[in-house]
DNA sequence: ATTATAGTACACCTTATGGTTAACTATAAT
DNA sequence: ATTATAGTTAACCATAAGGTGTACTATAAT
C-alpha cells in the first residue's frame, strides 16, 4: 500500500478534524456533485465553503473536474484507506482490552454457577 | 459500541493530526511510562510536552496515574476504535475502487492470453 | 535543612484556522 | 449586449495551536 509520510498524515487527520468537512465527505458518498449542491446543508458563506474544499483537496480526500462554470466534486477515498491502515496497528490494543473484559465477565459467570 | 458525537470526533482527529502526539502514542504501545521517559525522543521544551499530553488526555487517548512526583502515562485505545469504526463506513468506497482496478488488470490479463 | 528531580502554570510570541464581506472571473442564459 | 449564476480571490478579524523562557509546586534524596 502507499507509504504516506508524517506530514501527509497530519494533513489527512487535520482535514478530518472538522465537522463540516466530514459532513461534506459523507454527502459525497451518495454521488459526486457541484459545489453549490454540496454546500446546500451548510449555513456558512461561499468563501468558507471554498476554503473547506481546498483543505479536503490538499489532503487528497476530494478531487474536482471543471465542467463549464460548475466544479464537480468527487470523494477520493484513498487517504481514508491510509487512516484505516494507520489505525489498524492499534487494533490489538483495544482487542486485548475487550478480551480482558470478556475474560473478566466469563470468570464472573463461572463463579455464579 | 459507544456513540461518539461530532465534537468528540473533532477532538480525536485533531489530537491525531500532530506528528509528535502520534509518536507519543506509538511509544506508549510498548509500555506505560513517565512523562520524562515518554518525552525523551522529542526535542521540545517541557511545557510543550505538557501541552501535547493535555491534548491527548482531553481526547481520551491517554490517561495518567500519579505516583509520587511521577505521572505514569498510559495509552487509552478506545478513541482509536472510534476512528476505526468511523472510517470503516468508507471502506466500501476504496474497496470498489480497488475492485475496479482489479477488474481492469484482470481484463488486461485476459487480452494478453 | 538543602538540594535535586518531575512536572505544571503563566505570560508571551508567531502562525494557522475558520469565519466574514466585498470584489472579481468566467461561463450560461435572455 | 446584458444579466444571472458558479465559484474564487483578497483583505480582514477573532480565536486556537504550538512553541518558548521563567517561575512555581510537590515529592525524593542527601
């Protein structure tokens, strides 16, 4: 898989740390759409939208194709795969914790029997 | 699983968007350790370390137990499970993309045969 | 009692972030 | 040719983030 460096991870996590941007990504899972359509649910100014789009674009989470005066925005999921890969390393830690919890309750169950 | 709200996701992603903090988390996967031990690889001032620890603590990624004058820092993986859950929703999007790629190469393979 | 160590709190600085309004460019429609 | 629409750019503002040095608190060691 692609080897993203620290700075790129910074950018991706930073892009994801804003509710509006995450909502934008979610909206784009349905379908690619224009900036106007994409920004409909958000009660912020157009320049604010532009800035959010730039952040998403720079982090690689969004691409756009310009068709006339309309910018068609598309979700680019690869950085999310990178996040998934990054976080998967830690999976064992919450698993062992759940295992410990599980063992605890199993032992409790045994005692009651 | 726990239902984290938008603001908590903001905090978690924001905490993860800094190289130093991610390196701290990685260090803590080996073992829980004091602030001094934890901060050894980082060439920043002690107050800077304190700040990073606070960010990690507020996001739930780190806990500490005070033993005398030593603060023992421990990795708390639950927020990472939340990230994993959040990102898992998008898995289908990079899977379908990889599938498409796979199909493409498979078709190419057929042509060559 | 004094000194060393672990860590935080405070005040400050610089840059980044998220928002605004006003003005602009470029395409589309009348 | 004029007007409307899609979107960006520029200048500005307030607050947050990440860093610093100095001063402080609290525990441990001599």
